[in-house]
C-alpha cells in the first residue's frame, strides 16, 4: 500500500487560507451575478428593462440576440464586419508581437555583442515608464507615418520589447546552448537553429502568451478609438454604439450583443485554461 503524504498546516496558515477562500468565493459569486443579470436583462423588452431592472422578464425576448446582429453597427460596419476586424487585428498583433519578442529574447539570452547590457537596460527602463508618458509621442508618430486606419498599423507590434521579451529572455536562458552547437555541427545556420530548434522548444510559452494576448486583444477598444476608427473592432463598435443605445433605449439588445462578443474569449479560456495556468518550463539535456 502506498502511504499518503499529509501536509500539516499551522493554525495561522489555515486561517489565512480560509480568509482567501471566502474572498475568492465572494469574488466569483459577484462575477456570476453580473453575468446572470446581464443575460436576464438581454431577454427583456425595453420598457420591462427600465420598470423591472432586477426582476425576471415578463416575456422572454430571445429575438434581442437576432436584432443585435442587424442593428448594432458603427462607421459602416455591421456586427460580423466588426467581428472580422477584431479577428485579423488580434491575430495579426499576436503573431507579430510574439515573433519579435521571442527573437529579441533569444538574441539577448544566447548571443554576446557590444552594447548588449546598455540595450537591455534601456528596454527594462522603458518598461518602467507609465504608458501615458509615451502615448502622445506614439500617437503623433503613427499619424505622421500614416499608419492609422490601415492594416499597416500592425507593424507597431514589432517593437520586440515588453513583458513578453522578459519572459522569452528567461525561457531561452534556461535552454542549454548544446542544442545550438549540435545544429551548427550538422550544418545548420543561425536562422535555421532559431526557427527549427530553439523556437519549437518555446512553444509552451508561446501558446500560453498567445492565449492571454488574444483575450486581451479581443477586448481592446482603445486601439480602434485612437488609431483605427475606419476599421473598428467589435469591442470598439460596442463602445461607440452605446451612445445610440442611450437615445433609442435599446439596452436589452445591447446586453445581448455584448454577451455574444464574450463567447469567443470565454470559450478559449474554458478550453485552454490548463495551458494558461500551467507553469512554463522547458529545456535540459538527457545523458
């Protein structure tokens, strides 16, 4: 028989864990309440929503979800058009950002060159600056280069620095250089070694970062608000459509459209939650 190892905790640890359990339980219940209230509100009529905001619908109007596809629009784009913009903008930014950050992290982790520490210090210093301190300069630069309202705006994701850079830097630091040496002996070059040997080893990290970036990018409305007003994402379209809702009293339909937009990130989180929460570890040699 296998002996079960029991972890004994002190009274202080038990009390602390109990408090955390209560806090996270209340937090979870608050989120469930908000989502439930939004769903119930989305199934009400307009007058029913204002006269009976906390009660059950007098008549369940599931057609609000159909009307959300036909009435919610912004700047010439319908619901599906804005959803398509969200998809290509989100996937484009994720691909370019992760590729740039992984390449930059690999170079800093595995190569030695003049000015390396200076550049690394500059990158880390930039990360400590508040976003508002660089927002005005970035805004002017993007408009001067005419990258606004164009798919070319995605090239701004090729900066290569950010938290992703630090994560990839730490990842590649933990990988033995013997893999690269074996590739060089077999005739592989630097690019071949990176794309065929090193980058596949970082796939767990890429996968986890990509999922988190997708959820964040899908809900990003500030980018469209500032730079892509002619190519609005779904999040931006819902944000702008709010002013129409206030005039027309279409709150139930608006809630329906918002819940539909949440299906994509929620589904991805449910399916890949283990990948998101797992710790990323790779590298090592057998011998």
